[in-house]
């Protein structure tokens, strides 16, 4: 009889399996601890890492069309692709477009008449300057910025009634952002103050709320554990790098970036900065709020900011596992953005040095990223579609020379956001009609070359604000946030509570982004529930009633009231058929518990024209 070898049991195989896994891990550890095998010379040739240069102004055939430098870059592509620019939009359309783009609010009938009857040269330019000087401009810009900064007032996790990790005074950072944009704070200084104003300007207490950019980050339970701390560092690296640099540095936490020239060493060099920083809630008396204090017990003057602790260089944690430390990565700047070897930070946490490098005119990314975001806000689509990813997997700009020209002049002109916005909205490109020729549409249906203006859908903030403005209920006050569901909340939507734990249902319904993460852009969805909200929500019904009352008080006859409604909502006169249809409807019997005027008001508030800007 032949004896067969007895199969090894699972228990007997375990030591062999573990030995194999450990040998593999150590082999991988040795490789991971070696310097990254990135060709840095080649990496720096990627378009976004090449310093921007102001190109020569391109020649165009139609010399009468351009109003400024922007138009030359746009027109040369239009002409190369055998397209033609669209005619300038009608004054009423331009007026409404400008108001929403620069203030997030509609023009009043008085403002509409004032603009349309101003026959003096430069009426459009004067209107632009007047809107840039309004407080509403800063509120409009803050709506863009807060999503990038993952602004929120609580945390995603809460145990019972413990709100000690919440951020009840986050609104002080929000109001600082509004004021900074209104004061046209240089964008490089805007960056530096949010990352390190306490280190760069130690005596500047007025700008301490700016540190909310870091201080409003995630606070997780069991924060004494190293693995939990590592999650918080990763969140800070991700937010800072995407917002200011358009790079996904946090992707290199476990291994060298799969696509971009960012090594694991780079990641831990930046993470070490945030490992040397502590989030604190600073009371007005200069003392720290106790860590166990619940949100409702915190002093209303408390600021949620950061402060340096003992400087700390992190080891490279192999595969992101804090149980597997390898060699130390000194705190420092990204190697691809350094001239040769990566710059090491020597001053405290390195926060001030990080801020200076990000805000430096020698940084090829920062100005490009911000210019691209502003273009997106005004034109409805960015020059480079992936606004927070200028790496290899991001989209190249459709007009790279224009992006570079704007970036260079943005820095040269004092990093002025207002000056940038002014130039863009004064351009012939911006003033085009949104309805172009059929021949152009056949050649460039996506409007890649900007031969017309893009029709833009209003986000929830300007949409809700416009509804309140039309009904006459809008409260211009800022300050402490209010629950959006509260019937008495008539402030601008910007001044609403934003939750990571449970985002308000109305905000969620209309595509407000998840406040747990940096949001590069807003998504746009079209759902039945959005229209059901407009038809049935108590907010909409109440605003329809107030609008109806406002219209009825405006005049005694129906035609004048109807014209006033169109003026309030759409900054235009009703067409003859619209006027006739409205008059006919108002003669019908009332239904659904609303008067005919209230139904008429609600129908106008529910139109697409209310939700879009041409």
C-alpha cells in the first residue's frame, strides 16, 4: 500500500502564510522608503507646472469686435474654427446677468429703469463698478469660496448630545471671507491670512477669524489616537492642496501618486505641518475653550482657529499604516514645485512658509487655479474643466494662452479679484447673447470656443434670495447662521446653517455640496422633487402669498400689476401673449386654497426663467 502525504492543516499553514506576508511587506517597505523614482525634470514640463507667461496678443480678422485682451484670445479660436461671435445681448438681459453674477441678487425695477434710461457713455461700466462696490459682491464670492473650504458648523459624527466638537461660531470665518472679498484683499494675502495670519502678523487680531479655513476642519472622536490624527492631517492636506494648488496631494498618502509627480515623501512633508498644529476654540479673553464644552455653552465670541504646537516631522507611514513607520520626511514644500531638491521648512510648524510658497508669484499653479474658478463663475464653464485637478488626469485648458495671460496679469495687477472680475464682465465675450446661430451650433454645439454666452442655472443661494427679493421679504442682515427650515429665516441663503452630519434637505435638493469634503464645483441635477418643492413647500407658498400682496398693493388695475410682476422677477416687460394669458387666468375661479393672484405669483416663481440666467 502506498502512503499519501497528509495535507497540511490550516493551523499548520498559518505560520508559513504570515512569514510570506511579512517578508513581502518588508520588501515593499524597503522599496517605499527609497526616494521616489520620479523624473522631476520631465514632470516639471507638464503644462500646469510650467510658469505662466504672458503671450503676444493674437491677431484677429475682425478687429472691431474685441473690447480687451480676453476677446483677442477668444476670437482667434472662433475664427480658426470658422465660427462667428454672437451679437451682444439686449440691455435687459445683460443687466440681469450682471446682477446675478456679481451680487447673486436680481435688479429691482428702479435699478432696471435707471440703467435702461442712462443714455450717457459708459453706463455699463458704471453699473459694473457700482455692483463691485456692494456688500452683496462679497456675499456672492463667499458662496463660491465656502464650498472650496468645506465650510460647516458641526461634525459628521456625534455621540448622543455631545456637541463639544461642533463649530457654532463658524459664521465668523464666513463673515471674514465676505469682508475680505469686499475689501478686495490681495488674493496672495487672502491665502496667507487663512493659513498663517497668527504667524505672519502676530499683532493682527482682526484677521484671526481667517484661520477658520483650517480651524473648521474635521474633528474626530478619540483624537489622541495616532490613526485618528492621521485622518485629520489627510483632510487638511487634501483641502489645502485642492483649493489653492489644484492638486490632489492626499492621493500620495499610501503610495506615490499614481499619475502626478507627488511622492509619498511630499505628502508626509506637508502633513507634518498640520501634525505640528492644534485646532483650538479661542475665547474673546484669549483663553482656550475647554474641550468638553458643548456648542450651546461656548462664548458667542469664540473663534475656531489653529495654533502651532511643538514642530514635528512625520515618518513615512508605509501604505498609510501608522503601525508601519519608515524614514522621517522633514516638513517642506512639494519637490515638483521646488527648483531642485524640496525646500525644507524651518520656522515652527512650517505653516507660514507653506502659506508663502502657495501664495508666491513663482508658484505656477495658484494664480491659474483662481483665475479658472472666477472664469467658471462668470461664464458657466471653466477654461480647464477639472478646476481642482491641474494634474495629469485633469483636463487641459481649452484656451491655454488665455489662461496664462489672465494668470500673469492677475499677479501683476496686485492679485486683485475685483479687477479680474471687472475685466471679464466688460469683455465682448461676456456680453454675447446666449442664443447664437444655428450654423455655429452645428460646428460647435458644446460652445467650446465661446461663440455665445452659456445660459446658467441659478444655484440654491441666488434662487432662494431672488424669491425673497421678489416677495419683498429679503432681510439683508448677516451675522449668526439661522436654520434654513425656520419660517422666520429671511436672510440671504448664505447665512444659513450648514451641517456635515445632516445637510438641510432644501440645500441637498438643489445640489448644495457635501460639506464633509472640498467641492470643486456644483453639480446640476433636474428632478421632479425640485418642482414639487416649488409647488408644495410652505416656503414657496408663503412667498407666493407675499408676492401676490405686493403686486396688488402696487396698482389698482391688473395689467399694471402683471407688468410689475415681470419687472420684479425677470427685469422685462411681459410679451403681449403673456399679458393676455395672465389676464385670462386671473378671471378664473380660485383653486387649491389660494387666490388667483397667489396662484399666478406661484406660477411665475416656478418658471424656468426664474431659475436661469441668459
